[in-house]
C-alpha cells in the first residue's frame, strides 16, 4: 500500500538515492538538495514500504 504524506520525514540519503536513481545531476549535491526540500513550503511524498 502506498502512503502519501506532506510530512518531511525523509533523510538526505533517501533523497540522494531517489535522485540518483533517475539520473538527476542534483543528486551530486545532497546537502543542498535536502536543504531545499526541507525549506520548501509544500513537499508531497509517496512511500511504498520504507
């Protein structure tokens, strides 16, 4: 079951892994990427398990 949430409970490593999996260059800057997401007004995530 997929869980959708607006909570920012993701780690920097999880964000980097996701962005690397689709080949996005922003994955090379995990601290900036995580900071940008954490400071965004709205972030929606979808979780399938962990």
